[in-house]
C-alpha cells in the first residue's frame, strides 16, 4: 500500500473505533433510560474535518452529518455528493439570512432557527430552491440569554425571538416543517437542569404541534444526560472524530 492508502486505512480504523464507542454509549444510555435504541439518531458533527472523513463515516454506516458553517459545509456537501454518498445534512450553527439560499440546497434539516426574520428568509429560500419541505428545529436559549443564540420561552422575550412566535412562523410556512426543538446546555448549568427544561419546553410545543417530536440535545460530553431527558438526536463531534484544533 502507498502512504496515502495506509493513512486512509488508519483513519478509517480510528473512526470505526470512535463510532463503536459512541454507539455503545448511546445504547447504554437508552437502556438506562428504558428507551428503545431506535428512538435516538446520532448526527456526526464533521465541522473542521474534511469530506474524506464524511465518506469514511458513511462507509461505516453513518447516515446523518452535522455542520455549523455554510462556507465550509457547502463545498463539503458537494464533494461528498460527487463521490456518490448521500447522508442527511443537518445545519446546526448560527445561520445568517444571506446564507439561507445556499444552506437549503444541501441541508435536510436546520436545527438553529431562532428568530421570525430568519424563519421568513429560510422559508423564502426553501420555496425557491427546494422541491421538498425543509425540516426545521427551533433553537431555544435555555438560560434566556438570546445574545448567544436561541429563541426565548419566557414572556419577556422580544417578539422577534419569542419561542411561541418563531414556532408559529415555522409551522405556518409551507416550505418548512416544524420538526421540534434544539438546544445547547448553557456552560454554567448542570446538563441535567438544562435538558429537563428543554424536555418541558418540547412537551409544551408538542401539545400545540403534535408532529414536532424532535429534541436535538447532547454532544460528546453530555449525550447520556440528554438521552435520559428524551433527546431524539444527539450531535457528536469530538468523541467520534477527535479533538478539533480550532475553537469551534
Ligand atoms: C460542534 C457542535 C457539536 C459537537 O460538539 P462535540 O462536543 O465535539 O461533540 C454539537 N452541537 C453544536 C451546535 C456544535 O456546534
């Protein structure tokens, strides 16, 4: 084997080992919570890693991939598609309105919708660029600090970032499908407190929109806690692919 082939084999073995570990963690967490393993999807967060890693992961059976920046995700998705792989792409990062037209071309779901204005831009883009509706999860700010992203559940939220209004806007937009909620545990909160609050908000949302069943929560460090609190999608980066070198 030449050096490049050897390197690819080594990387494949590394990813296979990470994947086996993460899958075991998810299975154990489901068992501990009395949940069926099929209730939890794993999204491999491939930000900062190349398309070659996405292809190795899809070769190992990964079906869902997450990215947080359009500048990086758009060319990566194109490269993966050109190689014949068709994972579902989840956009999980801060989204600017001027990136919506690009994102809706490759994304199957956007987890980070947190304002009425962004919802309208995304709906307009999806209307122009897509045949099928786009799955949307409304990102919630669990500590109410909207500065760091996320719609806010409490009455004192600005109308623009009120969870109720954003959810209603998504649900009312033909090219979008309200799939559920997403959150990141605030740094200074116990994950259990964060994911319990998210579970309560998700239950309230389902009362109004029974089809909005997705709860996107849990990352490499806290996926067990998220699964204990009902997560349906865990977003796992470093535990699968290794520690990222940049601060993203
Ligand atoms: C990077 C990222 C993840 C994955 O984080 P890890 O700790 O590497 O598993 C999950 N969710 C979002 C929104 C991210 O930006």
